[in-house]
C-alpha cells in the first residue's frame, strides 16, 4: 500500500522503465510528447470549455511548461501523462495517463489516472479507451494495487469516464468538491 508516505517516496517505490512506454489501443497511441504537440496543447488549455472546472485557463507559457514536465516525468519513469494521438491521422487530441500528484490531497500520496482532451474529441470514447489502457499498464507492468482519479463534483463527463473504467466513488467523498474513484 502507498499510505503514510510522501509523494517523493511513492515515486521512489514505483516501478520505472529504462525507456518511455508507448501504449497503443484500437484507435489511439499514448506516447512521449513532441514539440509539435505544444501548440494544440496550448489551444486546449486556453479553451474555456476544456478548463471549465479548473481555476483558470492556462497561458501558452504555463501550458508549455506543463507539457515539458509531463515529458520529463515520462523520460524519468517510462510512464506518465502521455500525449494522446489518433491512429487514423496521428492528430494530437490531448493527454491521458498516470501521475503522482504533488498537491496536498486527502487521499495522498497516490497515483492518479487523468485525461484532458480537446473538446472536438469529446464524446468519442477516447478518454475511456486511453484510460483503460493506462490502467492496464498501471496494474500489470507497474504493479500498482490502487489508482485514484478526482474531479469537480460538477464535471459529469469525467465522472462518467471514471465509472466506465470501473472506478468506484470513495466512501465519504459525497458532498466534497472532489470525486475520488479507486480501482
């Protein structure tokens, strides 16, 4: 279990890989970040609809820094929040993957599964498909026993993805501004 240890200690105890893992599904590739991902990632992070449940949209500089942090962690661990692209046309659609939050959370330390897709790609099952594949890696290759996800209680789209990937609402999380699912 990951209880009673810091997020740094969580990271130290998790399985890592000498090179970045790629995940391919029927329609998606989850892969390391490319310089060409920065502009479409900045566009989705500036989209008020995508960032509706976040404190604020991200500036181009904040978005680029986030992508660079995601890529650095993928290089360090071999896994993380991957850039997601469609196999059909190799279009960047957002990010999907695993992350160790550094924020103080009531359920930390933990490994979370998350996704953020451009709104043009919502409703197509991409978040569910990519998240299921990331969970498979989490439980088989990384040997995790627990993964969490959280969102605003108003973000019903993300909550439905959580349900479709088999997450259950954590006891006591109702009425809090976050939903925490555990697999």
